[in-house]
C-alpha cells in the first residue's frame, strides 16, 4: 500500500478473518483496539485469533470480540522463544515440521477470507500465513520477507497500539471510531479468584506493586520498590506485591527490603490478577505485561520505563497514567554506548553485562508521580 493512501475496503464481505498474534501478555493487550476495530467494521465475520494456548484460557467465559481462539504449534520466529536469537526457519531449504504442516492444512480447510498478522517484520510470519490459502493476506513486511497482498513496513520505534491499528486499517477496518485504549472486562470468575487476597486486605484501600519483568534490563531495584511501599504503608494503604510464580524471588526481595509487612501474591493467574488490579487505588510496576493489563482494566498506573521503550509501550493518555523514564543509554558497568538503542542491549563483544537500564530512576520521582494519582483519604 502506498504511503498516505487510505486503505481500501475489502472487495468482498468476509465470513472468516484470522489474526495471528502469538506473543506475551503485554503484546496481546496492545492488539485489542485493532481487534475491536476489525470486529466493528465486519460484525458478521467470524474473528479467529491464532495465538498461544494461554489466550484461549484467559478469554474463555469473558466478554470478547474474538469469536474463536486457535493455538498454533511452536515455530521459530513466530511463537517460539528462539525468535529472540534470530533463529528462524529457512523455508527455502527445508520443510515445516509435521505438526506445523498439519496446522497449515487445517487452516486451508477453514477457507479463510482474510488472514492478518500483527507481529514483526514478516520474515518468519509471512511464509507461514501464506500457506493458509486465504483469499487475502495482510500485515507487516520488510525485505526480504515474502510479500503479502496488503502490507506496511515494520519500523521498530512506533506505538504498538497505533502500529496494530494501522495493520487493521489495511483491510479497511475503521480505526478512528473504536477507541485507542485497550479494554478488558473483569468477570465474576476473576473476582472469585481474587477473593483470597481480598480477605487479607480486609477492605482497606490498597496499592499493587509489581517488581518483576522477563528482562532484567527493565527491572527497577527491589530496594526502590520497597521505598515506594514503605511510603504508601505510612500513608495508610495496604500494599500487595505481585509476581508470576517464577518471580517469587523478586517479590521476596521487596518484602525483605521493606520496613513494614505487605501481602505477597504470586498465584492468582491472569484472571484473578485482573480483578485485583482493577480495584486497586494505584499500580506501580516495571514495563511488563501486568502493567498493560492494569491499564486495560481501568486502574491508575505509574510505569517505570527505559526511554526508548516508552515510544512503543508507553500509555497513549495521561489522565490515569504516569511514566517514570530512565534516560540511561550506556551500559551501567562498562559505559559502552550502543550505536542505536535497539536491540536493547549494547551489541559489542566485550559488553554483555546483565544490568538494569532503569535502576537510576529516583524513588522521589516515582513517589511524586504516584501522589498525582492517589485519591485523598
């Protein structure tokens, strides 16, 4: 599609539209406005999400514009962690694994009208979706990726929400009338899962602190989170420190560094966490999935970001959200500065230090931002 041209409507009325997006929680949250735009434009079409298995579990029994979720088999560069190491399948020299080939055949049997992807530059994804036999393909495409019927280039530094809305517009979706902020509805089942923690909170106003993240370079120090927690406790708030089961050590480190008791919570699952976040007075978190989930359920948030990541993952509005930004671009240990901030870590042979790039964000700055959002009580 030529730059500046308004995307044409589809030349047919689609019966089935499949969207491929098989990544993590935060990545899923930021495609929601795009999915909403597609469904509102084509309400009679079945909207099928091709995703990781956890998405099907999370959406089960939850109001959603997605009609069906299909889990896709592991494929390098699509939904397999090796994509982060640049190990993708060379489709010119070898066939897909049997399980992947069978999935492609199943997709051909679906007789999809449209298949669209919302992840990456297309090198691995485009050959995959081109095997589905859809009437029309759309997504992102940078050379030398296989071409699609409609595409835009993948440019790394862009708001992920706006990027995905641009992709949805490729198939004529009306993206200006559906809202830009992701929304997830909390269900009664979610509330029930959060009830054990609510009983510990005993009706007090509470703040959720989430000190974990998949990448150490996005992790604010435990002592800094403890400083926030101490202040909030002194102000009369209960503090709940959340994490995934694999983040139990990070949660424990915050609790150990605090001067007061707090409630640890690492076993709620996404549904229970959604309910817990929604009813909080504030969420303070690293740039990670639960922060995006908090925004989607309507919580007030203070997010701690590495400067370049704000462009992609920062909130689009500031009515309920604040951002604390680290401008650290050089390695905190050896001082090597990358040629460009992306990839995230300095890419020189003599620098592979696993250091946080956000540790220099001052506690006082985060406290000031939190004070702007906290209700008076």
